[in-house]
């Protein structure tokens, strides 16, 4: 086993490095991509760590950086790791602390054979990604003492209003377990905006997308009455700001934290307090009342719901649309039709340029198609370097800029133009005039935006 094999066991899909090295062959056992510069490498790693399936990773000479959220401007001095076992220990500690990023100075030859520590998966030390263990380093939603949520008297079971499920379920490959859990318990599931597609939009267990706006949890039915409980699974701290819990009046004893293994083993007895298949929660119904009429308007300039539906309509195969904090991401999270898990990649925190970086990463992995939807054109800084890098790759990168620029197009023209770009190799930057006036109606229903609070989106890469 090599360092590359160990990294894959820790949840790293591929390595990125700047032109200064290392080079292909220096780290056997894992695919390595050379970025134009360090900033570009970090952006692609951030996209993989925040919206992909595992950890993003950058190797700059002997410094390995593992990423689950934006790399902070004030970076810590790399921690030394004299042996592979030290690296595993540092990753395990970073996961426990929820540090988000980890920078390590390797004191051993990355090409030398590696003997990993014994992995049992219980602490996330070296369990392969997708095997029921979330490889993320991100901080979890605050966990309260286990005895604060109490079972229903005389039953030993917890009567729960619904499940709030986050990106951790997807990273761990536990979506099928969640679906089986919902069917067995009768619980509806509200997914965070980072985990769209856990259930189809028309599934009786799908309660909608939450954690974007202040009143989301209130309208979903959280904290309804003194005995209401919300089961939480795989939710990062970035995905559920405290403002949401405060607005819903949810107290610590009303959160029941489930581990991913609880979904698989049914270790915690829960049951729904409300009948699945009855009336949808107000969140679902009132958002539908805003969004559904917008889908039917195909005139130019496009409204953001119609633009999102157009992207979904022409998105090929297993391709995804990648976003970053902003107006376009808010509408894609709300209005992109969710018929397939993974079609929408929305970060809980993100740097400017991470949408283009994510789409480029998709091209790197498959040589196929990557699609990004952003608010501003990718004209400078690391974002421009990413576009230039993509122009030298096989595959197709499409960047849609939703704003004031470009020629007005109807929905039919938009779909045709986007489909034509997706069918041609190379880089295509398309400016699409979008009228964001309907955002006011979303705010009227769900309150102000609370996702991506100040500081969660960094602009250092511009």
C-alpha cells in the first residue's frame, strides 16, 4: 500500500498539486492533477470537499492539505507527520474536532510503502469512503447531552416530527439506508439545501428543502408544541445556522441526533408523530405556491425558477450543476427539480470560484461535462485561471452567468442554446439575463436568507 492508497481509504478521490510538484508517479495509488497554480488547486479541492463525495486534497511539495470547507485566509502552520500512522491520527482528531481543514507536513516519502493503522470505522480513521463512514472534517451541528431528548413515556421510543438530513448522509453513501429508515418509521425527511435529491420531489417522504431561510424550520413543523422532536442526521454546522433553530423556537431537548449507523441498524427506536401521505408541511405548500407559477412563464428575461428548470431539463446523464453562495445558488437550491441525487451541488460555505472549480473537477474525473451557474462572469483571479485550465482539457465546461448581461432568451431559446453548448467540447461561458424580482416572494414566505452567513463565503481567490 502507498500513501495514495491510504488517502483513498481516508476519503480522498484524487490529488491536486501546483506546478511546483509533486508530479505524476511521485504518489502512486491515486490520480494526481497538476493545476496552473496553488490557488486554483485549492479551489478545486474545496469544491470536492464541500460538494463532492469525500475530502478535497492538495499536495504542495511536502505539505498535504485536506479540505471539507473553504481554506481560511489565516492558515495554520502545517502539523508535522513523521509516519503514515501520524497522518491517520491527525485526520481522526480533525474529524472529532470538526476543524474543516487540515494541513500536514509529510516527514516521510510519499512513494514509499505504507502500513496503515488497523481500521474499524468506528472513529473514521481509515474506513473507505462510501462504506457508511462520512469522510468529512466539517463540524457537526451541535450535539447535546444524550439524555436531553426523552422517549415517549412507557414506550422507550421517540415520537419524532420529521428527519432533518444533511450532506453527511450523501458523503457516507447512506441514502438508501435513510430511505429504508423513513419507510420503516413513517418519518418524512426535510433535506438541507446541500443534500437535494435524497428523495424525489413527489415522494411521500420528501418534505422539501430547508435551512436556506429563517422560517424554513418553523414552516416545516419543527418545535411544534412542547413535545415535538426533530431527528437530525448528517448535518454540518454550516448547513443549519443557529438563527434557524432560534426562529423555530427549537430547544436542545427537541433535537434527537442520529448517527449514520442508527439508520442502518435501527439502534434508536423512533416513529412519526404525523401520518406520511397527509397534507404536506406549510414549507412545501407555500414555496410551491410561489415557484410553480414561475415554471410556466417562458418569456424573456427568464425568471430564476424557469432558468433552473431549463438547466435541469438539458443536463445530461449523471452530470451535475455546481453553484456557490449567491442569488443563483439560492434559486437552484429552491427550484431545481430534484429527480436525481447529485444533480444539484450547493455548498454550505464556499469561496468565489468554487462553482467553476466544481464543474472543472467533474471534467477532470470523467473527461465529460461540468456545468456551473454563477452570479458574475469568471474574468479574473483564480477563477479565470480555472477557465483557462479547462480549455486545455478534454471534455466540456459550461458556465452560465445569471445576471443582467447577455441577449434576452425565452425558455425554449435558453434550453436550445445550453444544449448546443453541452454538445460541444471546450469552454462555453453563457450570460443569461435573469430577473430576480421573484426573490421578494420567497422572502415574504420564508423570511431572510440565513444560509452562507457573513464569513462563510470567502473572496480571497478573486
